């Protein structure tokens, strides 16, 4: 992963972690439920963006290398790995 991408992802994760702490405080302070839900949705969107960035990186590095390689088992393993991520996300 490129250093700039790693920094962007780390920054986004730190921001999401800070928002989660804020949500904890909101719950403890009995904040309005809809306000809490909106903050949770914002964190979910931020994590979705991080996930998309990581997937993009994976597709452009590991998967591309496997597809261009000579090992059919490695190609299949990479494709199955990506498929399994989407199968898991559809169960959530």
C-alpha cells in the first residue's frame, strides 16, 4: 500500500474512533435517539469508505498480481477471497 493511502486510511480510522467515543458519551448523556443514530450512520459511512479504499488497493495489487501470474490455484484463491468478503457483508 502506498504511504499516502496508508496515511489517509489511518486518519479516517482515527476520526471514526473519535466519533465512536462521542457516540458513547451521547448514550451516557441520554442524547436524543435520532441524533445518536445519525452519528452511527456517519461512522458506518466513514468505515465504508475505508473498506472501499482497502478493497481498491487489494484489487490493484494482490488480485492483479495473482491474475497475471501462472498459478491457477492462486488466482482462484484470490477470487474466492474477494467473493467471501461480499458474502459476509450481505449477511450483516
